[in-house]
C-alpha cells in the first residue's frame, strides 16, 4: 500500500501558467520550464466500504525532484519512510524496519503516476491528456494511461495560479489517493549529490 501511494504522490506537481488558463495549457508550459521542484505534501486514501466512504489517517511530508528520474519523497507522519531515485535505481527505506528495497527505476515509472512528475517531457507517449474542467477553485487536468499495465485508472491534477495544488489518483480497485501540495518551489538550486542515496547503517537490503 505504501508503494502504491508513493507512486501516486509522484504525479502531482507538474503544471504552470496564468491563473484561469486551461489545465492542459498550464501543464505543458510547466513541463517545458520546470526541471526541478520541492515542497510539502499531505496525502490520504479514500475507499468505499459497504457503500460508505472510509478515509485513512492523513500522511504528510516533503518532496524534491529533478526530471528525468530523480526524486526524494519523504513521509514524516504518521510513519517515516523515504522513496528516493537517483535516475537509475529506486530506493524505498522503511525506518521502523531499518529495511531498504532496491529496484530498477525504469520498472517503477513508464505509465505510472510517477512518470508525470519525475519522467521525461514526452508524457503524451504514455498518457492521454485532456482538460477536466474547473472544480473547488482549481483547473483540472485528466491523465489516462495508454497501457493497461498500470494499477491506476486515471489521474487528476488540480492547478491554480500556475502551480499544482492537488492530485487525485483513482486505482483499479475503486480507491482514490488524494494529495495536496504546499510551499511549491520551482527550479531550486541543487548539487550533483542531492539525490545520492546513503545506505542507513545496519539496514537490511532487498534487491528486486
């Protein structure tokens, strides 16, 4: 579940443009002009149980990314977990277990939500993008994966004043991950070692 929510989180930050502009136009402008970003996020999972919506305990943390394929997604509450990619490998560190899972980054991107934020500029190769109208004061972009080899049915990204403020990821089980973004900073100064993963002392390592 943590990994699924993680992939989701990745998708939510890619857009810019003038306030009120259509989401698709904002998105394309943002992708062309934004090589990196950082900020804070909150996240919750909504699922239908016996006809009633059940909402998970909110999670929160920070993110940092540099396209293509470099990011650090840090959960601080209610549990501590880090998802970090250096452009080649993806590391998932669970602090409570002192365990690190390592996998090839390519296997974790493709048509996943993470590809929208952390992947290349060629997003329309893997997604069908369209405007989804205005709601809750935001302009929404809809992204539908072109391949069925993904756990997500659709991704919605809400933008305002040229920045992403919300994301909704609906999976194939009828569950929706809802994310909100704050303190979004575009193109911060980064150095060559910003995304280098340092293995925690004594951690168990699982290679997938």
